[in-house]
């Protein structure tokens, strides 16, 4: 193949279709105002997207607020999930009697294996 054949064709970087039949999504422009430096940051979002109340200021990196919006109501009554230890989770699955039985079986096995060498480690 001739080296000059593909020169300048920009393979894959440009679509050969026209933009005539493309419908772009509807957009809205919002502004964020920084309280510390007074900078106004304009941003464009999709019309169906919710603009967040806070945005990082482009000038000073502090929190800028959405212009003309009220602060969101934060629900402080969110229940916190208490953490459990692995032993507490084990006790949910097995009773103490079952655990004692399993422990005694394993100890018996290990004691019987003590003098026999290390042939069977898995049990």
C-alpha cells in the first residue's frame, strides 16, 4: 500500500455524518456566588438535573452557594447503624453450645495430631 494513501485522512477522529438531525439536551445556566471572595461562577447543567446547593469556588476554593436558592433541609434524625464485632456476628449464627462443641472437636483433633507429625493440616 502506498504511504500517501492514508495521509491527512484523520481516521476515526471526525464523523462523516452531519449535525442536522441531532437534538441536543435542554440546558440551564446557574450561578454560584462565593461568600468569602465574591466570585460568581457560572455553570451549565442539563434541564432535568438538579443543581447542587454548594460548589467549589473557582477563585479561592471555598464553598460557593447557588444564587437565589434556599439551603436544603438536613434531616438530623437519620438512624445510625451500630457496629458489631465479628464475635457478635458469630453468636447470631451459632449458639454458645454449638461453638463449645466445635472447639472441643478441633482441640481433640489437634491434640491427636500433635505426635503424628504434620501430614494432615486441613483436617
